[in-house]
């Protein structure tokens, strides 16, 4: 039988449990949220480079023929030939190596190692992208 004088009890335990779980989720997810602001950078002035830096460009084709500037070098004699060519350049001159994609890793590293052994410190591999 239903009594009109009865006062209902309010059970807030499930509500507190749900709120604690939601709080835990927010606390775990908050460090991974990254805010990104768009920054409009000012336009810089374009000035000419005071002096063009001299560099050495080395190209290795798929037949393992090495081109240093306008000279063609044989792959097997590259170490000796490059040391003779390197005597004309300062050791701080940048060297750029372009190699055909079909070459093996060992062939490119051999050329890179030879250039490093000749004393050049600024050596870079040129890629397409």
C-alpha cells in the first residue's frame, strides 16, 4: 500500500561514481590535447647573396660513372682521382652527391666515405623531395 506521507530518499552514489569516471577521463585526455594557433609571419626582404658559395657537385649515374663537375671518373679509381681533384678546393667547400636510385647502398657510401677521407666536412646527399 502506498502512503502519501512517505518522503522519497535521494540516492546520489551512482551520480558521484559517474562524475568521478568522467573526471578521470578528462584528466587522462588533457595532456594529449594540442592547441594550434595560426601565426601570420611578416614578409622578409629578399636580398641577393653577397657572394655565391662555390660547391662541388658529384653525380653518379646508373652505370657507376662518377661526374665531378665536368670530369668523368671511373668508379674503381675514384678514390685516387678525387684526392687529386680535391687539392684544388678548400676543405670547407660544400659537396653535394646525386646518385641514381638504382645504385646499391654500398656504392653511394663508398663515394661518401672517400669524400670524407679527403677531408671535406660539409657533405650532403641530394634527393628529389
